[in-house]
C-alpha cells in the first residue's frame, strides 16, 4: 500500500476512534493503548507531527523527560493505576473509584502518609478547567472511592499521588476519562498573575525559568487587607499544583516550609520552589485554608529559557563580552 493510501486508512481509523470516544461516556484510555496507536502510525505521520511542532510559534510542548517522571503514565516501577468506575456524563452524581496495583498485580493496601494523606487525587480537564484536589477513602481491599459528579463534558486527566510503604518513594500515576456532555474549552492563553476566588485575591510574583528551580511567592489578600490567618492545609500553609499546558505534565512543587504546626497561622505570603522542565505555559493551582474552609485559586505563568533571560537582564554585559 502506498503512502497516501496508508495515511487515508490511518485517518479513517482515527476518525472511528474519536467518534466512539465522543459517544461513549466514562471511557478510560490506557497508556499502553495510546502508545500502540503511536507506534502503528505511518512514518510519514510522525514526520508531519514533528514538522508541525517545529513550526509552532508558541512555547514548546515537547517533553524533555519520560512520561512516568512527569506523572503522565498509568504504570511506573511496578505500580499501576486503574480507574474502575466513574459517572457516565456531566451532572450525574455517582461514584469515582480507582485501584493501585503492585508488582504482583494485587491491590496495594499499605501506604505511607504524605502531606497528611495516603493518596492525593488531582482531577483536571484537558484545557485546565474544573481542577479538583480530593482524598478518596480506601477500603480493606485497596479500592479507593469518592462521591463524584462531573461539572461539564470533556477529557479529564486524573493523577494519583502516593507513597507505597514497600518503597517509601513518592509515585504519581495518571489516567484519562472521557465524559459525555457540554464542552466549551477555556484555556488560559496568557499569563494570569492575579485572580479572585470567593472574596480573596491571590497574586503570584516570581519568574519561571526552564530547567531551573524558581521561587514563586503567592500573596493572599481580602478587601485590600493582607490575610494573616492562613491555616495549615495538608501540613503546610498552602498546597500548590503545577501542570504544563498541553500535555498536563505534573510538576512536584515544594513549599519553603514542608510542615506547619496545626495551631499556627501566617500570611499573607506563601513561597514555593517550582522546577519547570521546558519553555512552556504552566497552570498553577493554589489550595489555601481560612476559617476551616479550603479555597482554590487558578493562575498561570510562562517559563522562559534561562540563557535568554540572563541576556535580557544583562545587555551591557553581553556587549562587553562581544568586545573581547
């Protein structure tokens, strides 16, 4: 079969796949299935995709790390995540359940506490909307469940962040769920350095540099007054999740202080260290707690190349180097 014919057949297969995905609710797409689609694609298709990426004028979306290290794989180091049930469509209350299996294929039932929880579940739609950070309950058989209702249709990525007791090492696994319903994408195309949520104003200061650890300071105010009674949440005075726009690669973020006393309050500033792997747009989600209630603020920053940034900040030094 010649190349054009192969591409035509491949296009029909893709059309059928996406048609089925659009009509079928709560479909979980295993990572190995996605990889098989990639491997079976004609060579010309790979070349076209690469050329399109090179022609793209915006920030690079090409990962420089493997999927498992960025939380994009459903299996890592012998552990595997399976989403066993989810509501079929938006607006229907049901149950979201998942299982983490170990090297022998059995459900894992022994976890270490990490930020006061055995498992953190992060859920976000592909465009960055409808972010949720929750903590399901686990039964003795190793099945995690939580009541669930999808706010809108679309493709959602789910991350399970946990520390198996057998290894003591943090693992982040993810999977995707397709949800039937209304879908109006609303990506953050520009940096968002300030936002308002439930009467609080949250701003971020600092610059993301690709390949380097950057310090970001988030400030919480209310009615133009600094909020100085931020309460510990998940063992710290705030919890930040960072995702790379496009592939939603998961970044591990660390506060300057990993722990906070349960009776301690502070604010209005919370400082985090973030390592952006590539030049790209990054979505930031800050969870903070005041008066026993958790609020989530969504922000966005663009990571720039470290060497370009240095040149822009020191043009005189660059000219001096050229003279020599």
